[in-house]
C-alpha cells in the first residue's frame, strides 16, 4: 500500500524545511559565518528552528505513514498530518521571534509529540 495521504503533508513540510534552510543560509551569508552561530542570537535561533524541525519531522512522518499503511482511517491520517503541519509551523514561527511567545513553541512541541505517540498507537492498533 502507498501512503498517499501522508504524501500530502510531506510536500508542504518539505517546502517548510527548504524555507528554514534558506533562512539559515541567508543569515550566515549576511553575517559571514560559515560554521556555528558566530555569537549572533538570530542565527542561533534560525539554526535551532531548522535543527529542531529536522530532528522531529522525519520520524513523525514515518509514524503517520505506518499508521496509513497499516489501515488507519484516512480522516485520522489527515488529522495527524494537519496537526503535524500546524504544530511545526507554529513552533518555527514562535521560536524565530526575537521576543519569543512560548505558546507557539509549546503548541508546536505538544502537537508533534501527540502526532508521534498517537500515530504510533494508531499504527499498532489499525
């Protein structure tokens, strides 16, 4: 079985990953910092937003795909995908702000954890 619903959410998440990557590259270029953050808070935030995304999203997408492949209802797979997408957008925006609003960060992480744990449970029970 092909995880077609999961693919609908993988595409915008891939676009977001590229946007976050280009953001880091742009700040590095502007500051002329090749490695690390050069002590710049904005570059440090951009690096961590990108890094956090790359640490969580691949596993979350795998869990969603496993749920779908194992026969989860399509509407449930959509909920998992939407929650992951919304959570990662909220987290990226929240952490990117110089004066961080922790509600976005917390929503993003809780959403991601809910997708990972909930999706794993659905994958096992489907």
